[in-house]
C-alpha cells in the first residue's frame, strides 16, 4: 500500500509522555515497516484530527473511546515495552485490513 | 541532551512520601525552588491525575509528573527522585511507584533529544539497578552522563 494511516499520539500535556510514546511507536513502525505515520499533540489536538487512529497511555483511552471525534483508539500500558506496542499496532492493522486511510 | 536539563539540585534519593500527591509535591519542590516551574504547574499535574487518572505512570514503578507547558513551565528541566517507600498511584499495571522523573518542557519539540535519552534510560533495567545503588545526587548525575555517552 502506498498510502499510510495517520495516528495521533497524545497525552494531556502534549509533551513529555506523548513525545516519548511517539518515539517508541516510531521505532516499532520503522523496524516492522508498518504503513503508519504518527504525529503528536495534546488532548485538544483531537479536535480537527482527520486521521485514522489515536494512541495514548491506557488511562486516557477509556475517556477517549467515548469521544465521537476519535475514530479508533489504542491504549498502551507500558510506554517502554516495544512488544506491547508492536502487538497492538499489528492487531489494529489486521482489524482495519482493506480499509483506505481517511486522508 | 538529558544531562543538560538535569543537575544535582533536582535529584533527591529516598524521599519519604505519604501518598501520590505528596510524592508529586516533594519530587517537584526543587523545580519550583530553582525557578524551573511555578506552583501552578505542580497544581496542574495533580489536577490532571485527579481528572484523568494515573496516566503519568508510564512504565512499571515509574511516574513522569508533567503538565501543559502553558500552566507554568519556566525553563526546561528534569529531576530524578526515588522514594523510600513506594506509593500507589492507582495504576492497574504499573503500581507501586518508586521512581519519579518530574519534567518541565517549555515547548513541544525543542527537547526531543532529551526525551529520546530519557525514554532509552527508562527502557534500560541496568539504569534502575545502578540508580538504586547511588548514594548521593552527584552519583545519579554521573550515572546519567555515563549512560548518555554509551547511547
């Protein structure tokens, strides 16, 4: 596939944990050559986000899943655990196989 | 570099904290005293956990207390704090918290390299083993320098 899915990696502050989570996600995406591009931001970035997926620490995911603006959310328990991130990104891609990226 | 944001005055070992809120206040006190963040910044960290849960607990036994830059980050800085007795933050997966890395970043992107080093340190079990063996703040700062040189 040429087109990539867009993921917003966010936390409440928009720096710190979201940036660190983005670094880890990008390592996995690069290693596995996954068709995902990430950007990071704070919870307000969801307003106007036109991508496919939101990635946050798990304690924020429950709140986000109830937000109609969030297309799909992945929650990470352990920010430094690449295996957890890898499993969840692959599972998301399997689930959305055949779907076109939204932009 | 992470080393640029860390100095001995921001390191505290074996801090006694009664609960998560006390741990955050004590861990961030040197950042307030050294003009890195305002009191309002600390209040916003605590407000965030009350509103949204313990999302600042990012891996086993580790909390990264931080808030929105606009709530009172004055200068970018990171502290390293260990607790004498670990405290519960209410994190299902990563409690109890023994290590806190209070963080102040002025904006989103300028401290990318420091955060990259920090995430590598947090991924390194040997860092925590050596941190546990540190006897004073200088040893902690030296440890971070040594680890960063090896990255």
